[in-house]
C-alpha cells in the first residue's frame, strides 16, 4: 500500500469549451482518464513551476489541438471529395 494515500478531493467547474479542450488534451496524450491527467498536469505545474516549463506544456497542448484540427480538416476534405465524386458520377 502506498504511503501517499489519495484521500483529498478538489472540485472545479469548467465551461463546455474548457472541458472539451481538457478532454482532447487528455486523449491526445493517452492518459488513463481525465482525473489522472488533470492531477498530473497540476502537480507538474507546481513542481516545475518555471515559466519555461509552463510554456513547454502549453505548447504541447497547442500542438495537440492543432493535430486534432488537422485530422478534422482531413476528414472534412475526404467527405467533400466523396460528395464531389458522387455528384460527378451521377451526372455521367
């Protein structure tokens, strides 16, 4: 059994957009769950609370969000191509 028993709870509210961003960051980093991800990020900020460390983590989050947007754009482009090809085929 661990000497550091986790017996404290912290609760905070998020907007729908904040929650979505947090969930996407959690998913993109492959974290077990949202609680573990959030705890590790908060503790990392406290332990390595330098500006450079914060900026590095923030940049990683931005890069993850960009990757998610690029994936969504690629899916949209593929859908547009499929619709365009279907329309071209039906006109023949």
